[in-house]
């Protein structure tokens, strides 16, 4: 039987993370954290904006450009709510700040929201002309940033056990 060589871990981990009971979210009701619930909205809205931008590019139908404006606007508002709950957890849970995944998740989301704000400002008042090429490019970048951020968010939840338990001890 061959033995695999000791390779460095691809993802940071600490063996103690797998042995403890986890840490609760600081923004929760009855043990249910808000941040994982709220992030579904900006992700869906902003990725859909990429789809409607592509729809406008392919059809030149202004319906798709108008839909993109609304999706980017709603994605911005819902993203700010998700960011608020995520930032509260980031500031209050030491385990999140100790992990590269926590910092990467936050930085990617700040970048995505900043680009979304720019995307919305560019579209507001002239949503048709703003789609190609700038709006489409910004939507592609934001969708990519959200994918990467989701990876790091999952690292926090599944590998480092952040916001996975109800009532219990908190890592402060």
C-alpha cells in the first residue's frame, strides 16, 4: 500500500475547529442567524442582473436594460442589509477575525457592494446606454466576486463552525 506524502493544506484549518461546538451568530432570533438568510437576496438579484444584461446584449430589447436597473438597485439595498448583519458578526466574533476566510469574505463583499453602487449610479437616469459594455462588465465582476465570497463564507460556516449552533457558548 502506498502512502501519500504530507502535502500542505489547501485551505487553512485548525484541528481544534473540528472538536469544539461552534459559535453562534450575534445577529439571530431564536438561534437562527440572519446573515445566511439575507445573503440569498443580493446573490440572486445581482446574478440575475448579469442574466438580464446578457438578455439586453443579445436582444437589444430595452425591457432587459430596465430589469437590470431594478435588479441592481434591489441587489444593492438587500446587499447592504446582509452586509450590516455580516459586519456585526465580523466585529463581535473573534473566530471570524482570526481567519483568513473571514477577512477574504468581508473584503470581497465590500468590493462587490462598491462595484454594485457604481453600477447602479451609472445606470440611474440612462439605464439603456449604461448596459453595454460597462454595466455588463461590472455585473460579470460582481457575480465572480460573490462566487468567491460565497466560498469563503462557506469556509467560515462548515470548516470553522461560525453560526452553526443555537444557544451556547460564544467565542468573543
